[in-house]
């Protein structure tokens, strides 16, 4: 079997590197296991059956080493592809995606939890069930599924832990924290919001005349942002939700971050997550954050999350229509 010069050259180049197929490494191991491969000045590859016992032992060692190096190269190549697909860091470009963290630093997703009385109505949500599914205790599954996968891909060397409030450990609170869900279903979100004292508050006024809302208090004035709905009760239809994204310093560990993705309804949470995970918008929205907030360690965006049928449309933060409120305020242009 012949190998072309361009094929061999491609395996040796570093721009980009090519990895030889495994069957060729098998032949390399046989070739270098015996001097008979170049006997009489003619290079040839013997069959495995032609090797002596000593040559077979040498072949086995060479084969193992070549395959080990090949597997290592494949792992490196895979990690490079992940690195290429993620949004670059601050040191690499003029902006970064907040969902990318320093290498190896642990991340904990703390998700809102379905109330026990509602969980009791869900098949397989009870540990007593033979078909028990523990994920049924989480109330923002769309957001959780989206964010967990993205965090794992963007941070391949970091441990990404999923927690509900009922199984939270003290060590979880000193990692990078991502909170999913509102103050009514996620008590950690409620606690953190009280602790960091934002000008934006979620008010779960479900029995009020206009329903729940986000309230912004600035300069002695208050503004309310309600979801847009039609109908009521079981016939309630969501036209537009209000989503909230916050990034700041973890109050329990100042060397780690706290991120909150919230909404009045589940699709508001999902929109806040998708703003920085959606392939079509994440780089654009991350670039907006960098332009708008610079190197600020703490900032937030209140946003529209439009609903088309059953679909939550990813917010475009570069559009004035999609942004309801930003904090801190943009600096005044004196020019």
C-alpha cells in the first residue's frame, strides 16, 4: 500500500495539524519493530505473522506508544475546537461572553424549584416512584438544559454542578454562581437580590390588578414593567415576557461571580439565558455588554422577551426595542 507525499506532509504540518489514521500507525509500529523492514536496501512492511517473538514484543511497545500519542493529539484537537467555538476572553479580544470563566474554576447552577404541592401532581417526580426522575423538581427546565450544556462546552476544564435549593451545599455558594428563576420559586435568588440591593426588584404580585412586574427605583422615581398577556386564569396567553440579566461579584467569595437570569414567567428566564448562548446573538450581545459597561464588575439589563406561538424569541441587546432598562446608567456624553 502506497502513501502519497502530500498525505505524509499533511500529517507533519502544524497549520492546521493533521492526525494520521490509526491503520497507518499500526504499519509504522511493524516497520520500526524489525531491522528486516529495510533489509537489502529495500523498505517494506512485513505482516504481523512474519515477526519473531522478540519483534512482536517491540511492535507491541511501539504500537501502544503511537496510539497513546494519537489519542493525546485527538484530545488536544477537540479542546482546540471548543476553544475556537466559544466567545473569546478579555485578553484575547475587546469583549468576552460572561458565560466563559477562567480555566478550571467551578461553576454552580442553582435552579428554581417546583413547589412540593405542584410536584406531587407530576408523574415520576416522587423518589418513591420506580421511574423517579430527579429533574422534575426543577421549574425552569428549558433554561436549565440550555445553560448547562453551554457552560460545559464553554468551560471544558471546569466542574459544572447543578443544584436545587433543597440539596445545596455550603461550598456551592463560593463558586461562580448562576441563578435561574425568580424570587418566588428560588429562595436563593430572593436572598441574593436582598443582599446586593439592586435598583431593580421583582414583585410577584400574582393577585394584583395588573399581575406581577419588575420595578425600577431610581432618582426617587419608580417604573413598573409588566408582561404582556391576553386572557386570564387557565386561558392566560403570554404575548411578551420581561426578562432580567444581572452580573456581579459573588457576595460570598469576591473572587467569583454571581449571575442571575430571571423573568416573570419561565420564558422570560429562557430569554435571559439565550441572549448569551444563542449562536446567532451571543457574540453580538456580549459585544454590546463590553461597549456599554466596559470593565464594570456589576451591571444588569431588563429586557423584552417576545413570544411567537410557543417560542421565546432571543432578545437582541443591540436593539433599543429589546432593552427596557440598563444599570448602571450610561455616562452622559458632554461632547
